[in-house]
């Protein structure tokens, strides 16, 4: 099965082989060297010189750690213009006394004036998703961080599906806390997340955070290049190899590849007469790691994605929650190449042409 979904992604053969290594002791020098290497490379992907903590858990755990550990705030503004922005708000409601969720229709761009009004009403923290894969939109991280800074608010950014696949400059933008997941642009298996934290964020530290997700424990153990609890060692083998592949490719080249592939998908969709789902404003743009396309008339989600999977062995994603059946999403993240993208689009085109929904267009691109 060819995975063309927004994570988990296809694994490079080197990463698969890395996971087959014999186990090592997690309190040994061997593991410490792996942890140190992974941490230092992840700093480059985040665009930070500050601490990065790797947790044996999913990206959602990273989101929860980021909010719970730094929840000593009076009021937090959370931006919801997709599934994962919605999740940030739900997490915040468990840890922060006053939460203002600034909601937009899923797929709508963020109105910075509405966010500023929320901050002006007394928020001392802001949480948002950089790359919203549920709708295929890239939110304006730099501008949001600038707004937060004007109100001296802690800034938490979900970069789970942008770090390693798009431009992220945590320190330059003024992001205090950021998150990435292993199974997205980094191209490793699911099961690890990393949280980057600058010095200022610790002013908001709340010791009543979840025991396992207490980032202060990770910070203390990192002094000896260790984790506070038993890490998923085989996943660290995989992460190490994935980061080596990224270094070999070069981060700038990797970002360029992600952008070229997503641009190719969008060009195909538009030439075919299909409609991209998200709406943009002057501050937002299309995601470079997933493309969301409106489901055309004349075919159902089950028919489109079902035939693609059953006949051609390719898996793409549908819409989530109220967007089910209304959109389909094609991932272009991780180690994917033009070969996989063209294969996917060729099969999609075949399905749609057969039903007289579009005409053949791949040869024109």
C-alpha cells in the first residue's frame, strides 16, 4: 500500500532497517549519543538554539505537554480553523481557567484582527496550529507571534506537520513553545514527539502538569543526555536514521522538495477543474505538506478513495468530522518523491476521467 496521507508516511528502507537493530540499554552511553544527535538536529529543524525534549508519545501528547506545563496563565487565546486547532482549545480547557477559542469555519483563513481583539481582552498566552492538515492551509505563524509579542503573551505553536517540511524559524519569529511529530515531515514512524522550549516559557511553568509529560523532568535528565522514563528505543533508532537522511538531503532542499510536490498537486487539481478547499487571505497560504481538494460532483468519497485503495493500492485521506465526504486530501510529506505523486495523480485521474468528471491533464503539466 502506498501511503499518500498526511501521516504516518512511507518509511525509507534505511529507517525500516534501523528499527530492526538489537535493543540497547537506555541508560547507556550508546543511547545518550543517539539522544544528543537527535536533539541537536531537531533544533535546526525548529530554528532554535533552546531546549528540545523528545517524548515517547504521539504529537497530541506534545500538544498537551506544551499547554499543561506552561498553564500558569490567566487567560489563553486558542485559534480554531481546523481539526487540530479545535484540539488545542479542548486541551487548554482542561488546564487553563479562562480559554477564549477564536473560531473560524474550517478552511477559512485566520483574521488577525479577531485574534488581536482576543489578546487585548487579557490573554497572556496564544496557541495555534501552523500547518492545519485537516483543511490544507498554512497559517501565518510569524504574524501571529508578532501579535502575541505586542501583548507580552506566551506563544505556543503546533508545528507537528510543518517542522522538517516547511520553513520554521522559532527563535526569529518569537515562538516560545513548539511541537513536532515523528511520523510527518521528518519521515519516521509514529510514536515520538518533540517539544522545543525557550527560556521565557519557564516563567509560565505549572508544576501541576501531568507526571509523564512534565517537561521540567525532561529538562533535568537532558543534562546527562537521558530521558526521565523508559524511551521507545527502536523509535529512537528510526528517528536517528530519519534525521541523518534529512541532513544528507539538506533542510533547504527538503523544504524545496515539499513545496514543489505540493505545487504540482495543486496545479493538477486546478487544470482538472477541481476546486482547492481552503480559502486564503493575504497572510495565509496553501499547505506544502498536504493538499485538500473539494469532492467533485458525480462521485462519492467511498467511490473515489475506495477504488484508489482497492484497485491501485494507494491510500489518501478524506475529510474529518463535518468535512467527511466533502473533501479529499493528498499528503506530500516526509520522503515522498515526484514518482509517488505522479503515480497517485495518474490513478486519481483515471478514476475521474472514467466517470467523465474531468478530462486528462497530467500530460499538460
